[in-house]
């Protein structure tokens, strides 16, 4: 039971970083980037390839996983400069399918659908991170560090600029703000943190494959932000923990194992539709910037 609780705590750390990184581009900048899960995948694969094929140390591979994901966001930012609203969401979805196809078909690098096995855990200070309890401590430290950075960004003048341009882009531009640059920078930052979460994910499971980064994961991350209310730091934090733990009781019910996965997706989708329909914005209200 202890190992099970540790496993859930590590998952919470991973998804907290991932959900808050998506909250930067969607909750603050107001851009529905459906390619966000692709940056999560790029971070995981970058970490896996660097540590297995090139023998990189954990710290270097972890940092470069964020850099690799951020570089991919440059392409998403390019379409953000030309598209808005639903058109941007569709454009970013196209980038997701490009990355998904590369992960499956670029077998020389990604091993295709077989995935990459044997991804090592960190080697730091002679601590055995293959012991899940020790890995949890590392995951909590990395999670708190990432969340602290994203919280400071959210309450900073840059965070207020992102919120302002999402509420009224022309008003923000009339104040002399470079809205396009702010949007592109938000993609870089959110993608970097998504890459960090992907590196922790790959290191924890010791394995990555394309099925771990499907659109169902994007629905889960979107649900975490929408349920917590986009732009709300504490709301997203609570909703992420809630949604990670919510389907766990299904494991103890008399359901066949093959039905648990689809039931989880039904639960997430029902919650997402319900929150959007009833507009529970009052749960975590925020003050308008413009």
C-alpha cells in the first residue's frame, strides 16, 4: 500500500508540472495549444535518448529536455502569429500529429512503437533513486521548484501582460506592449516546463513509447486546467491532484482491467463537459487586468 501511495504522489508531481505549464499558454495567454502534449513527449524522448545513447548525466539531460521542447515551440509560435482562436487550435493539432508520426516512424532514433526501454534513473550523491521513496523526494523537489518559478511568472508583470492580451489584445497593444513577442515567449516557457515533466516521467517509468502521449493525455491535461479554472494557480493545483486521484477507486471495484482505462476517459470527459456547461468560474475567480 505504501508503494502504491508513493506511485500516486509521483504521478501528482509530474502532472502538476505539466498542467501548470499548459496553464501558462492556455490560462494566461489564452491560446489553446493542442500540441502541448507533444512537447511533453519531446522532453521524455530527449531525456531518454541523451541518457541511453549518449550517456548524459541526469542534470544535463533534464535541462536539455526542456530546451528541446522549447525549440519545438518555436514552430507553434510561428503559427500563433498568424492564427487565432479555433484556427490556432487546429493548427497546433496538426503539429501534434507531425510529432506523433515521427515518434512512430523514425525508428532509428525513437525505436518506433516498441519505445525506448531501460531509461535510467538519476545518479546523484550516491542515492539509490531506483528506490521509489527516494525518487519521490527528488520528484517533490523538482515539482516545487518548477511550480515556484511558474507562480512567480504568473504574478509578475509578464504574467499580467499575458492575461491582458488574452482579455483585450488591442488594449494591450495600445499601451505599447509587444504582444506577439510575449505570446511567443509564453510558448517557450510553457513548453520547457512540459519538457521537464516529460523527463521526470521517462526517468520514473524507465520506458517511453508513443502511446504514452496520445490525445487522451491532452484531454486529461485540458480537464485539469479547465476544472481548476484557466489562469488560477491554486485552482489548477487542486484540480490536478483531484483528477489524478479520482479514478483510483475504480481499481478496487469489480471491473475487468480492460474496462478501467475507458472508464477513466468517460469520467474525465464528463467532468470537462459539466464544468464547461455550468461555468464554475466562481469557484476560483480572478480579477480582470483590462
